[in-house]
C-alpha cells in the first residue's frame, strides 16, 4: 500500500503522494533532483519548486522552475499527485498551482492503468500513464521538457508544436534562444528583437556556430531536425559519457559546457560580441543613436562616479525585471549616459550616471565595485585642432572636385549645342545656294558644298530631291538604265 507522504531519495510520486518542503525527488542514477528551495538570498521565505542537475554530473545547474512567476511561502508548499491524475503545487491559505489536470475526455482507464510522476536521469520530470498489468508506459501526459528555462539538454526540443501552438525556447533575462522553422537556424532575441542568428543548418553544422568537440578532440553532438505537419524542431543527443549542455546567460551569450571526471571546458559562442554596430559572427545591426559610433563599448572598471555639479545624482530605475542587458541598452540610447551599475544586490534594476558626473578609476584597491563605463572610440578622442584640420582639408577637396565637374559639364554642353546648330543650318543653306546658282551665271565652283574646281559654263540644271524621286518612280527597276562604278543610273 502506497504511503500518503513521500520519503526522500526516491524518483516517483504515485497517486495520493506528496512531496513537501523538506523532501527531495532524486533520479535513479542521482543525476537530478526536484525540491523546494529559495532562489533569492534576500527573500529566504519565498520558495520555488526547482529541478537541478547535481554534482554527480560534474557541477550543479538549474534546469526547470515550476512556479517561476508565483513564489510560495516556505515551508507551506507541497507537490501533490491526487488520485484523479492532477499534478499540483499546494500552499497554505492560497489556491493551488496546477501543473497538469487530466481532461474529462482523457483515455485514462483507472482499472487497467495508473498515473505516476517520475524524475528521469535525462533531467525530464514526466507525468505518465502506466499499465497496471506490466508497468509499461501507455502515454506521457505532461513533461517538464516542454517548459524550458535557460538550459538546453540532450533530448530537449527547440521549435514549434503546431498541434497546440506551443513554442519551445530558452529564456534568460531579456534574451530568448529560439529555433527559426522557416530558415532552419537558431536566433537569439533581446526583448523580442532579433539580436543574433546562427546561419542556416548545412552539412551537419551552422555557419556561425563552431563544431562541438570534447577535451579529447572528439565530436560530442549529433544534431537532428524534425519537420512535419505536427511540429518543427531542433534537438540533439550526446555521443560522450559525460555531461553536455547548452546554456543561455543573462548577457545574451550562448555557451556549451562539457564535463567529465577529468576535465571541464566552456566554449563561448560568438553572440557575446554583439553591440548594435557589430555584424560579425551572426550579430544583427541595430538602429543606433547618432552619438554612438563603431568602437564605442562598455568596459568593467573599478572605481567610482563623482558629481561634476554638486547637486547631480544618478538616475535610478527600480524595476527588478531589468538585467544587465536592459541597463546597457538604456544607457546606450541616452547620449548623456556615461555608465551604469545595478540598483540591487541580485543584479537587477539600473543606476545611471550622466554627463554631470565623471568616473574616477581606483587602482589602490580601496573599492571592489565594478562599474560599466562607456568608453569612446579613438576617432571620438581626436583633439579639436586635429578635427578642424581634417574638416578644412575635406572642404578644399570637395570644392576642387565640384569646380572640375562644372567645367566638364560646360564643355560638353557647348559641343552638343554647336553640333546641333550646324546640322540644322548647313543643309538648307547649301540647297538654297544651289537654287540661286541655277538662276544665275555663276560657275559651279562658287557654290558651297560642291567639290568641283573646274570653271564651267552655267549649263547645269539643279533639281530638288523630291522631283528626282517622282521622276524615277521612287528609283524603281523599270526606270533603271544600268549600273556603273559610281552606282545605278536611272532614266
């Protein structure tokens, strides 16, 4: 007979079992645990149901939080699987938080099957229907792998489930790590705006993600892409015997962590250098304020800000949902901002210093506070005299180029105008002089356009071209007398 209160160091909850605040579920090989814990040291009475990797896989890490947006008072929380197949977190004096409740149309048959919740060694916490005859799995009703945090483990999915419009993605602070079903590539977004992309998946890898190798230079990942009418997602499995996971941190870095009993390595992916101006390694260029230039960047510096004007104070944003990336983005957009620091000890909220203050670097060791100080690029540090000299140089160059272009345009215009006038006036002039000559006693040598220098009598008749066309019936074959060395002869 199953007990109503579940003991520690077991991996399964059966109908009627409860995991209270002092208990822990542990996967069969001890790789993962599920328990209530406080995540904020400043709020020890607020607890969360947390699934974590243990030291047995090389290090501890947080995989999943059941009630991330709804902390409960410690130690009143408990995880319960009731006899109707409902998995829920209960708390004293408040409504329960349902993780899964079987619908009325479910195919669960209480006479031939039983519903249990099990923590697997893959890091997946599942609610499944088992056969009461042989204990085989009939169906998985719910799983924590569908609700990702900031860790991507082998067997997890990134993508879209078209059957229920559910999206699998990682979230860390202001950043999300997503799968693009159309482009078959990874994307990192900052507050919903595209920040970085991996490039399309080709030949077993991505353009802006380096190959994955372990400490012994062996390949550690097999990638898979599934695309059909029901879902489109990316997943991977590991080819090594030690831990292999990806992690999205709150600064927008994507990291791969490998660990075994002998070695541990961390590979930083190229997303970390994206600053809005940089487009290297998959970074996306973002609209920038006119006061920021390529090479401007934030640096961690030890020291303190002091007011230039006695009454000046830092600007404070106490929103606890703001992380380092939000503070950096806000300072970057404000042309008066010189630097920032967190407003709270848990690295949330923002404290900004403007042009009314100046930063004093401390190399004496009297302070350990790291401020994020905006440093200017070298071109912004030019002396005013040098800047003016460069400006004058470019003004003279621009003036010379403009003058040369103007002279060129005038010459071309004069040539075209002269050519046009000549073509319009010369031919009528020649024709009129020929007609005049026909009615006079001048020789052909006096007529412009005729190449004949012999002095002859005026016994030559001049005809208009239209008259010649009419007389020869448009130079027809019937009026052709023959062919000579200078062309055809017509009657």
